[in-house]
């Protein structure tokens, strides 16, 4: 291959930045905002070194919390506590951002046929892949730089701030290269994202196993997320560990560049299995087709929610053991969760997190309508005796009922795991624990539906701006998650439907906010469907 293989890389890179001029800054802002809000909350709650050391000592001896957040390498500084609290989840966020960016500009473009049109011009075979990796590298570099600046502004050491920022950025770079490989293996963008997402989940599990016990520390060295921890920002700053993710990214990039030249355009190394010659009777209508297209994603999300519920439910014992008889710690944890009682505060918080994650699935399911339309697959369906509302209704069952399945799975496994971990100490039997957690997770549904309905309204009324449907999700989640920490005005907090939900378990159940949130969701969905009926396809 000559230099021609990279012809057009700069143009495609600028095009990718233009197309992601909204999504990319939002991703970076979310990561930076989470780090900034965490540092701010620690500075508010633990203003002196003695209190920080006491807190760190109580946390680091708890195996459940070590598995969830990782070990605390330096508990004397705000930077050290921030690196502990956000190291794992910041690395996961960077991995997800990089994965979605790379797949969007490689396999998804190829699947939609746009890459074939681009390739017909003076564009090298490796140019789209290289441009996608450069876009992800730009996002990861921006995240690393802004996180470093935020921690410097918080008065933390320059070396520690830079080490933490680079650890997050290097993790993103590694998973960007991994996504470049999965984009060559899979034949669809959804499958490529699924493979990369499974790798992120495996990395999280390996890190959790390595951090949970004294004899399993070797497992964290098998995880790219564990490498981010092992940089030990603010606790010695082991710069050499950065060689692992960056070196791994270089090897994976070389592999992806080799694979892209050895396969046909539009094909994957693992081609899709051909279906039967005659369709089953159950595929005789548009709703059945929607179920066939979306069932794989629903199954994967359900398994992930069930596993997450089991993990977070089992950690409940660690949270209770952490507080013990320390009334000051109990008051702090109760304030963070908004409820009296540390267990209820913790369970209420994780139920809210599951609700926000379910909103991701809901928006993704709604935007599948746009993917079917833009790929030209909706037009043949609608050319027959199928109305637009009937076609859309088949897909909209998933953000409506699929989210119910997800949250029910999380509530069920969280309740079972909590009961198994706490036993009689929780004061409730297994049935009571499951019922309480099911109530806590299912009460999130109206806010999830409203988030999906906003995306549907954008798709129906402004199809060219369909990607902006994610903006509603971003506003709702950021306001609900960071608003209380940043002490934003009440009118700002009221912008998010998640703010108005009852805090269960332990809080007072009020039906009014659930009813009006559901009514708003119905109005937004109705507006989107009305727009879909009246506008031109495509």
C-alpha cells in the first residue's frame, strides 16, 4: 500500500468533526462535569485532611465498595478522592464515547452506503478508518485536557491532575482502536458496538474482581480500565503504566488497518447468517418486523440490567457496614441520596441511575425509526398496506414496554441480591426487598418515557435534526445528576423529569408527578407522530 491509502483523510476528519459538532462536545462536557462536580462535593464534605483520611480508611477496607469504585491510593487530597470516585466510571465513559465515535464513522457509514459513494472518489482505503480514529483521539485529548484543567482549578497538584487526565484519555484511545477492529469483524454498526460494549463490560468485571480481594489483584492488570487505576494519579503518578493502553491501541490500530484491506466493502469478517427462504408466519406484519429488528438489543440490555442490579444490590451490605455506628457518615450518605436512612438513600440513588440508563435505551430504540428511514428500508414497507403510524407503533413498543422490562429486571435482581447480602439485617424478607426495589425502579418509567417522547418529537417534526434527540436526554440527566451537587436554582432542577420522581424506597410516594410526566410524554409523542404522518420520507 502506498501513500494513496490515506488520501482524503484530512477531509474526512474535518467532516467527522462537523457532523459531531454537537455530540462530541456533549460527551466531553459530561465527563468533565462529572469530575468537576465530584471534586466540588468532596471539598464541601471533607474540608480538612483529617476528615478525608478518616473517610478513605473506612472506604478502602470495604471489599464491596472496592469492587465498585476501586481502591483509594491517596485519601489525603481532594484529587486523590476524586481519582478514586471517578477513575472507573470516567474510564468507562471515555471508552463508550470513543467506541461510538469510531463505529459511527466506519461501520455505520459503510452499512448505510455512504462510504461506498465516498470511496468512489479520490479517497484511500484506509482514510475513513484513520479519520475516525483521529476524531476519537481528538475527543479523548480534549477530555484529558479539560479534566486536567478542572483539577488544577480545584487547587490540586499539576502532576496528579495531568496523570489522571491522561489515564482517562488513554483508556478512550485503547477502546477506540478496539472499536476499529470490531468494525472490521461485524457486518453492522449495532453488532460492532455490541462487541466493543461486551469488551468494556468484561474489562469492568476483571477490574472489579481484581480490586475486591487481596489475592486477586492480578486480575485488574488484565483490564484496560484497571490500567487507568494503576496509573495511581495523586499517589505516585506511575507514568509508565500509560504505555499499556497506548501500546495496546497501537497494536489494535495496526490490526484494524490490515483487516480493512482484506475484506470487501460492506462485508465483515463474520458475515451475517442468511435467513430462511420463506418467512415465518409471525413476520407477517410491520410490528413483527420491528420486533425482529429490535429484539437482539432488548435481550442484551435486559441481561446487562439484570447483572447490574445483582452487582449493585450485593454492594448494599458494604454500604451498611461502611456507616456502622458513625452518625456523621450516615447523615452525609442520607443527604446524598435525599432520604433518611443510608440503605434507602443508596437504593434510591441506584434506582435513579438505572432510570437514566434506561433512557439511553429508550432514545436508541426511537432513533431506530430514523435509521430504517435513512437506509431506505422503511419505504418498501410503507409502499404496501402499512400506515406510517402502524409502522412506527411497532418500533415504539420497545421504548414503552422494553424499558419496563429493563427496569423490572434490574429491580428484581437488585432486590434478590440485597436480600441475600443483608439477610435479616435489612429488616425485610426477600419478597419485601424485591417489591421495594421493583417499586423504586419502575417509578422511573414516566421520566424515561418523556425522554423518549422528546426524541420522537424531534424525529417526527425535524427529521434532519434527529440526532438532537440526544440533547433532551443530556439536559435531563445532567440537570438531575449534577444540579444538586452544583446547587443550581430550583427552576433549573425542575427542567428534568427525573427531579420530580418520588425517591423510593424510603420516600413518600406521590402519584401527581408521575401522571403529569406521563401526560407530557403522550403530548410530545403525539406531536412527533403527527409530524411523521405529514412530512415526506427521507
